[in-house]
C-alpha cells in the first residue's frame, strides 16, 4: 500500500488538484491511492517532488515517516487552495510560479523518465 491518501489528507488537498499536476485524471489518481493502479516510477518521483518528500516515504509505514515531513505537509492544510497549489508547483519546478501548463508537466515527466532510463543503464 502507499501513503498518497494520507499525504493528501494531511495537506487538505483534493484529488483533482493533485491529478492536474500529474496530467492524469482524478479517477487514475484515485486508483493510485487505492492501489488499483500500479504507480509508475516517474509518477512516484513526480509525487515526491510535488510534496517535497523522498520517494521512499510514499511506501513507508506511516509510523516511520519523519515528524518533520508530517508537520510540513500539515502546514499546507492551512493555506488556501491557490497558495497550496503554488507551493506544489514551486516544489515541482524549483521556481516560484502559480501555474503549469499540460505541456510543461509533460516535459517534467519526460525529463524524469529520461533520468530513470539513464540511471538504469
């Protein structure tokens, strides 16, 4: 199982909010949360970037997740939807910006896939 629902609840985020940052449908994201759909490696890395966590924390036992990670994610729950979205985008891109286009997200995912391919050679 994974911690996607747990992290989303900590942040008070909606599936649609996260799925839009991943270029997947809310139904697909729900499948990831419920374990009905296997998380591809590039999506694991993308999610970890969005939340600003290490990829292993997605699959760790909740009791093993550092308190600092939990507190950082809880702080996001007090933000407005647009403020939280800006934080997610900033985590993902490393730059302060409000929005990402589907094309930009696609390029980020392609870059992650390329990095994975280069690291497995």
